[in-house]
């Protein structure tokens, strides 16, 4: 039987890499998870032999909180215990695996804390060198109404659907403020329940034929009927937020966090590599 920590690690990686339970992974996915898990287990074993790991004291409340979070993924104790048994764990071995995982995380956090602080100058230099990263694309707050075409359903044939969408547009030309009401009454899209609201939409999220029309509208504009594979649409552009360059003050904290994470990761990797070199030399 596999060690509890190996089983737990494999389950974590399946969720992290594929957002799936282990048992539903495809063969290639499972091979990747097992390969990564083996490498990760090797690294964790080295970490756990260090003085840093020996000095970690896990609060019982933290262990209990982690175990509780895992238990609450299940509807009942019976489901929880059955799943543990299926994967080859029980309550004590699960706790053992969770504690190991928490010790490794605590050690890596301590190592990351050794990295040098990021200065204001470094943040500014990154900003000037990577300004293009911080351009905000144009977005538009859009609403839409959909009337579907179904040649097999009376009243939804192409001519009937076109007549319905034209009638809706005629009412909106007289009273543009009624768009949300008309969407709620007549749209055959789930967004009807929210007045046809699509939200703040950048390019690349709509069907091409809809995007071309939506991004050609003026603010407060109403489109002609547009046909897609779903049916006929009316699109209303509420507001336009043009593309713009984010200011330094807007992104200062984001850049600092990015640089700190990058520096912490380098510090951790360097430390782990030193453990590997010592292990090879000792072996």
C-alpha cells in the first residue's frame, strides 16, 4: 500500500493540475500526476530532514481547521469515511499526511521570508520596462435580446422569429429605457433574468458576428437585428470604457506583489537545490 503522504499528494495534484478527482483522470493525465507527485515527494522528504522542519510547531487549531475543511467537502461522515477507504486512507493516516503537508508549507514560507525586500526603485524599473503589460483593453457594458430560430417549432420559424425581433426593436426605438424589461419578457437567453445584461465585455468573448456589431455601436446605441447560429439578436451598448494605459499608482502594489513572489520562488528553489546537492554529496 502506498504511503499516506504519497496518496494525499497525488490527490492534491489531480485537483491542482486538472481540477478533477483522481479516479476520473485520463491515462495521460494520471501519468503526469504520478510523475509530478514522485518528484514532489522526493523534494518534501529532503525538506523534512532539515533543521528548519524540525523547529516547526504546528498549532492543533490549524491542523483541526485543515481536517475540517476536507471533511466539509462531503455531505456526511459516511461519505467521507467511504472515500477515505476507497483511496487507501483513514482518519489517522489523513492527519499524518495533512501534518506533513503543513510542515513543508511552513518551512517554505520561512525560506521565502529570507529573500531580499523589493525596493521602490525596482518596482518603478519594472513598470517602465513592462508598461505594455498594463494596458487595459476596451470593454463595453452590453445587453442583448435573443429570439431563437427553430423551423420545427410553430412561431419560431425564421420569418416568425424575424418579425418578433423587428417588433421588439421597434418598441425600443421609441423607448430605449425599456431594454431590460423587453429582455425579461421576450429574450430566450438565460441573461433575460438579468435584463439581458452581458456585463463588461472585452473583445474575444462574443460570437464574431455579434462582436463586430457590438464594438461598432456608439454609447447608448441599439443594433439592427443580428443573426448568429442561435437566432436573432438585438445588442444595446450601455457604456464604453476605452483602451487605456494604467497609471503607475494603479499597478504599483500589483508589481510589488509580483516581484516579491518571483523573488520568494527563486529563494526557495535555490535552497531546495542546495539540499539536493548536499544529498548527492552525502550519498
